[in-house]
């Protein structure tokens, strides 16, 4: 019984070494993914700062819902959302079209 326990223990130990190596590879890939997301957020932030300085009326278009009551304010930029959706859909369509 002791021999079976030791053999089982060795088998588990060898698996943990393989899992450890796979874990390092996964963490390395996850780190790269986080760096890509960080770069994307940086670019989006710079674009938004640049758009803020151009004084475009995004968020104040006709069709954006704005309600101000006594103690409440409700704002939903419906037209702005639709416009951004159309623009982003067009950009992603073009990217996908040229990739294939």
C-alpha cells in the first residue's frame, strides 16, 4: 500500500509541474492581453479628450432626452447613442471587410 501511495504521490507531483508551467504560460498571455486592453483604453481616452476640445455637440443633439424635475434630473442621449452605433458599426464592418 505504501508503494501505491508513493506512486500516486509522484504522479500528482508530475502533474502539478505540468500544470504550473501551463499556468505560467496562461499568466503570460493574460499579461499581454491586459497590456493590449490598457493601450486600447489609452487611445480611446486620448480620442475622447481630443473630441472634447473640438466642441462637437455629442450629447446635446436633437432627440436626446433630458428631463429636469424639482429634485431629479434624467438624461438619456438617445440620438447620440444611435449615431455612435452607426459610426462604430461602419468602422467595424470596414475592418472586417478588409481582413478577409
